[in-house]
C-alpha cells in the first residue's frame, strides 16, 4: 500500500457488445444496460462523479494510508464490425514487450482508452527517441472516445499522452490526483494543446457516455495507482494496471483484502492484468522490507551516501527524504526528473520536509560528508545521467572518495547489463563501496510474483482472461496460471500487438486473424512519424558497416572521367591504411562510369549512378566481406 509520510515525526460493436485494444490501453464496452447488476444507489450523471457508501479506511494507492503490511506490418484492412452480441478487445502496443500500454475498448457509442504510454528505443530502432502506440483505429473513431483512463503516473503509462492527444480528439483524462499532476507537468514541457484532466478517487463512480466506470486502489511503486472497472451488459471488464501486493510473509495486508473485497459481489466478465513478474515463483519482496533496509543504511552511515534509483519510484524517494530528516542528514537531489517528482509530491502534501533539508549540490561541501545523502538518477548506466557522470569523473560538483557508499536501489533492466557493469566498474575504480539488490534488499519490483497473481485471481474470479504487460512468454505463463485458477482454457486469450478479440454474447472469445493498424509510430526529436523499414535498415548498416561516398567527375562530351575518382569513407575502412583497396576501387569506378556513359548524349545519369553503386558494393563485399552503404555521385562538366 502507499502511505503518507511527512518528515515531521513522520472492436466496434453494437448495443450488445464491447471492444478492447491495447495501444496504451483502451476498453470500449457495449452500450446496452447492465442485466446482471442493480443500478447504483445514486444515479450518476454524465461526466459527474459519485462516491458510493463503502467501509471507511485509508486511501489505497496514496500516501496517507496506514502502514499495513511488436517487425512493422502493413495492415490496410480494418477490423470488420462484429455482429450483435459481441464484446471486442483490441490490443496494440509499441514493442514486442507489452509494457507501454494503450488498450481500447470500443462499443458502437463509447470508446475508453486505458493508459497511453510509450517504449524507449531498442536495438532494432537506432536513432529513435520513443516508440508510440499506433492510434490509427482511434483516430478514425475519435468522436466516440469518451475518456482516457490512466492507472498510474509512470512514463510507460503516460509518456505517449503529449504525442497522441491531438490525433485522437483530445478526450478528457480521468485519473487520480498525483498522476494528473505528473501529466500536467509533462504537458507544460510541450507546446501542444492543453489537456482536460478530471481528478477521480478510488471509490468514485463516473458515468461516461452510456457506461459506468469505477475505480479501486492497487499497490505499485508510485502513489495513487489504481485499477479500473468498466461495467458492461455482460459483466465487468477489470484492468489492474501495474500491480503487486502489500503482504507480510505471503499474507496480504488487511487493506488489500478490503480493497479486493469489492469483487465478492461483482460479476467479472474479463480481467486484463499485469503479467511482468508472474513467471517468478512465490511472493515479491514487499516495499516495506526495502524501506527498513534503506533506513538502516542511512542510520548507520558514517560517510557520504549516494543512492541511485528510478525517479519514478516516488514512494521510495519520499521515504528516503523522511529518513534523512529523521537522522539529521542533508539531501542533494541530482537529476531533473527526480527533482520534479519530489516537488510535485511536496506540492500535493504527500511529503513534508523543512526547506533546509534539501540543499543545492554546489553547497554540499559546506557540510560534513557523513551528513550528506545524494539522490541520483542513472542506475541503469544511462550515459548522460547523474551517476554516469559521477562514475566518469565529469560531474561538475561530485567526486567520489574511498569512504563513499553508492546504493543502486534498482534492478537491471534486460539489455542494460553491460552499461550497468561499466557503471559499477567506474564507481569501483574510485574506491567507493557499492551496495546492489543482489547483496541486500535495497530494491523490490513493482510487479507481483506468481503467488500474488494467484491471490488476485481468486478475488476477481473472471470468466475471460487477457494477460497484458509483458513479453509473450510472460503472457503465456500468466494464461496458464489463469487456467489453473479455474478459467476455461478457451476463455484465455493471449494477445499479440494490435490483436482484435471478440467476446461473443458474454459466452465465447475469438481472436481475429485481421489486426488493427500496427505500423510503429516513433518520436525523433520533435517529429512523430511512422517507422520506416528502409530508414532503420540504413541506420543499422551505417552503425555496423559504415558508408562510402564515391565521386566521379565526367566530361559530358566524351563520357570519360575528368580526373581520378574521389572516395570518402566513414566507419568502413581507414583510407590511409588501405591504399591498395582504394586504388582498385577507383579502377572499378572508372570502368563502371565510362561503361555507362559510353554514349554521353543518350546516357541516363540515374541509371549510371545505380550501376556505379552496385559495382562498388559488389567489389567491396568481395574484398572485405563488408557491405557499407555506397553513395554514388557523378558530376558532369
């Protein structure tokens, strides 16, 4: 559970159906009335929020709670409109690992979007800043979108908002207070159209279009995380967002039991649930264990501490600031995103500390080293982050000493292993003592393990199950678990990116062969465009093989070379060390150009350039076994 800390002594369907999709996350229910549920005790007005009477207790997913213990494809065909009596789910995400969600649930009249994140660039997309969900399906139906429902404030769930809102008609965003502030702060960094953010709470009921939306609190690494319930004619569609359990020795806290107790009397048609860590056995480490470990490290520290973590682990940041003030330490925040998140939390009252507790990095040397805690970004080895600059000795103000301790309070994201190892080597060369999650409980995942998923499935008891958020293997493992928990095998649908899934009459599920628009959209600087296979191929070739520019100056009257060809090589071979190769390449250039321009008046320069590039590429491949990009230039004088 998220707790309050202060530093004072603490597809499209008809009326009988619904559609889903995962571009960032969206659900569109059917427009028919619920047949299996009584109406809310207080009728909700369109766009208005109501709070049903529920047992009291601390807010879940917010500080203040009592501590309780996918290769580019071109799909020109659009999904057909399903017959009457179907729910449709569309699942489209920007990378093979479904962790940057956007799911759409569209009935004929109402479309809801669940989350709108992005992916960071991968090895297959050199030069790309972010990978966005494809919103083509939504853009064609923007008039039916009733709202963007955001589960929590991590970038893989909100990062795509500034890039897609104009495209999908700028629908209102429904989310909790902290998440709304994070979205608003990101919007200020963009000069785009302002967004409408409507704050909701976990016990609120919202009427959007013809459908009722409810919310419930979940445990994650950022406060104000929530799950979403969309009521349909056939039952509830439940989306958990990223989730784990707050537990003690495998026993979920009273707050978890109370929060999930709402499902005892509910009829859940379909569950869409986080699958990231379901393949790992047992229970995940509770965040409370991490807090105890960090508190002991801070309390016992006799030298300067550098604690590196994700800026999005706001709960942990709040705790560290509290511990620092409790034990008379000073905090240096070194990282823009981390500073921004702490400022937002303080503005909302989620964290309270004295102004003098946080000091500028340039004033750090005014205090004894044992009183300093540096909060730094870059635990994943990011080249330009604070910790990397400390490790490289390029930081303007921070130099490590053998007495310093560096705590890496994060796990290693797959693919970052070499970068993190290099970072640790650089820190170790300066004599610093390094503490990682391998040797101490300084980090816990925000995603629950297998036994946590088992407990959640037992509480929700869905008829259909769609695992989301994870590589295909993780989705498959989660699907198998759902079968073990009583879901019929034919009712478990393992989605691919842009899958279209129908739930027919509340009784049968079907995944269509035809998919929603699936071409990847990418951000490069300030430009958003569809990913080009040709562009990515050329960038990979440039990175692996280099390029070679060949310049031939030709006499337009005779078709003969005017002078020896010029060759410019970058990333291919060093010209001074390969003189023989270059001389032979010049002979190939001369032979190709003069052969193509044998009849200068009838010659086609475009064909001559193509022939030149082909001839040089073939020769270089034979001699070097490399395929540099050859750029031919023929100048006629």
